[in-house]
């Protein structure tokens, strides 16, 4: 399994598992099924609603609506779903920058523009070879956009028993409901920092926890930073799990 290590500004290393070729192909197939089913259902609806439109009207509908939607399907969904299409969401993979940041529209556009080369000419062989052979499992579009596909739920990320056993929302009252607006990257940073401090309990890692606690307190708009950084960060993790699962 290929991984990507990113070092945050708090000097905490985070390892992401890169999406495999199999996962990417399955996501592509799922998206293709969604597109086919969607076109079929929309066509039936149009024929039913505009029964008298005739072949010319139906063709015009395809040219103006269906073809552009199919063409820009990936670009549209990756932009509005933060790096995921429905197929990628089902496979739990997403597009991310090599530096760990969220891609912008230009990055998605660059990846999309090279889909023809990577996925269709000749029959996806070039893209597949690039993904298998490259260090970060990138196709040409990824290399040019400086992006990768990562697993959204890293197997080493969170299990309920790994942080705290939480039975349900009925048995736990979140202390910081604002964490629901946090990005997953924030939670990954916190989890990685806690894990490394537990494994290497030295001054450097303890200082990193203090700095991270200060940053999280600012994001939560707290008037002061809680005195125990470990408890504070674990509470944020608990609250996030309860509020988002």
C-alpha cells in the first residue's frame, strides 16, 4: 500500500493511504453507472412530460443539457463535493493536493482536462501504468495538478476504541459543538499528534500538543486555552465523532 507523508505547520507528520488502481477503477465504473441510469431516467421523464416535442426537441435537449452534463460530470462533482464524485464517495477516496491542502477549481480543471489521455487513450492503459508505476500513484492529470487520490478513512485513523468508547449521542454530551464544522484534516492532525506524543513522550511532542491546542482553541473561539492539552484535544475528537458519524 502506497502512502503519502505530510508534515504540518505544527511539525506533526500525517500518513495518508493512497487510493489503489482497483479503487479508482471501481469509482470510475460506479460513476459510469450513475451517468447511464441518470440519462435513462431523465430521457424517460422528458419523453413523458414533453410528449409532443418530437425527435428534434429531444435532440436539442440532449445537446444543451445531457451532453454537457456528462462531459463535465467529474469536474462538477469534484468541485462541489470537495474532491469527490459519487463514485469516489462510495469508494471513500478523494482528491487532495500533495501538500495536504484542498485543491482549488483550477486543479480539478487540470485533472479533468487530461482524462482523455489518461482514461480513454488507449483504453486507460497510459493512466493505469502511470498510477501503478509512480511514487504517489498519480496519473498525468494528477502530476500536472500536483494532486493525489487518498483514502478518506485511513485505516490507522480512528476507531471508537482507539480514542474513547462512545456508545451513542444519548450517552455523551459534546462540549464543543462547533467542531462539526471542522475539516477532516484538522481531526487527522489532532489524532496524529496525540498518537505520536503517546508513543514518543518528549518535550518536542508535548510542545506540539500545546501549540495545537492553542490553534484549536482559536478555531473554536474560546476565550482561553484549556490547561490540559491532551484532554482538550481528545475531547475535540470525541465531540467530532459523535456529531459527524
